[in-house]
DNA sequence: TCGTCGCGTAACTGTAGGGTTACGCATTAT
DNA sequence: ATAATGCGTAACCCTACAGTTACGCGACGA
C-alpha cells in the first residue's frame, strides 16, 4: 500500500463531520481562510464553542491554523475528505444499479403486507 | 419545499455515519440483507447494542427492516448517502487543485477580505 | 399448549460532547 | 508600561449515546 501522503484516520473525519456546526464551518472556509473570530461571528453560539469545534477540526486535519499577528487564521484542508469519498464510492454503484431492485423490494413489501400469505407457506396460521 | 422524492435529513445521516460500528454494519449489508442476529454475530458487542445501532440506522433511513417469521431482516438503503455525496461534491474541486495553488488561492482570497488592511503585510505566512 | 428462539426495549452506567462563563496569555495599540 | 484585543483553555452544566443485563413478546417446533 503506497501511502504517499499522510494517512488520516477516517474515523476522526467522520466524527468531525457529524456535527452540523462543524460542517458549516467547513462550508464557510471553502470561500477562503478566516480568523477564528470571524468564523465565530458567523454563528449564533459563543466563541469558545467555535474554538472547540475548531480544535476537533484540527484534530481531524480538516483545517489548518497559522498565526497572523494576534489572529489565528484557519484554512480548509479537504484532504481527509477523500477517505469519506472513497468510502462512499463503494455505495455509489448501489444507488446507481439498485433503484429498480429497490423498487421491486418495496413493492414486494407492500404486497406482503396486503396479502400476508407470501411468507407463510409453511404454516396455515398466516395471520397477525 | 419541494419534496420530489423522500427528503432525508442529511443531519441524521451524518450522525449515523459517525459511529464506526454503524458504518461496518452498512458495509456488511452491502453484501446482502441479513437478519439482526447475524448482524450482531459479526461484532464483538452485545446483541442489544447492535439493536440500538440498527434503530439509529433505521431512523436515518439507511436500512429497512421487514419481518420474516421471527427474524427481522435488514436491508441496506443507500439513498440517504446521496446527500453526503452531494455535500462532498462541493469539495471535490478543492482536492483536484494541487495543494500549493490552493494555498495561494485561499490566501489571496483572504487578503481581499474585509479587514485586510489591519492584518496586512506582516507576511507571517509560511513560518511555523 | 409449552418451551425455545429471535429480537426489540427498559433501566442503568460511564463517558464523550456541545453549550456556557471565567480566565490566562500573547500581541498590538496608546 | 498599561490597556485593549483575539483566542484558546479550564471548569462546569446537561444531554446524547454506546455499552451492559434483565425482561417481554411474537413466532415456531414439539
């Protein structure tokens, strides 16, 4: 396995993405780097709360921080998202090919609930 | 609000994906539907723990459950993952650019921003 | 009709996490 | 030097949740 670059734990990445505020921070940083204060200003929660979110994002390597005077400028690092992307990739085929079979499944479900006889070939009881 | 098809809250989806066990359950179900017991058998945690994970996955509509006799068969539903995919899509352009040009781009963006005069030419970039 | 099986749920525990306010430490301004 | 600014951290809430064991209930096989 050629790990040419840093291997990020997709664990930390998924966990960082779990919170909507953190995803919003990332979305914000897509438009450009920002100092922590301005990031915090974009949200209704307190500044320390954002500071903790930024710490998590740092831990997941989704952002980078560097100092500019007394500012702490945060920059997006989308690299770890590749792991999410490749995890997702295993499912892409699914929602491409699976729509018809999903449809039949749903119809089968419906049929089963209406007739309720399909699975009960072994028993004559067949009722709920 | 246009609900063309069922609208899944990506919130629930991201949150469901945050747990590695749940992701593993999904990975398992990619190979085919399974009754709850067999899913639980694939993990070291207790069966009720898996049951609760399944509940969360159901809540996020990532799995569907139907009864077969006394079994509860779970089936993967990859649909909500589309939301994750499209969220991720906004970042794909980013990791297509190489990182150095990204860095300069982002910093240029930032320099254009509001209080640029305040932070200005200290050029503390690059150190640290 | 019974006992067993499959599986969800209740009740409980420990811990992580997101929110707050108070504070400390650099860095810049006066 | 002193004050003010920017921001992280500590200490503290409260809720969510992953895990456990004990239990209940419908579905089967006898």
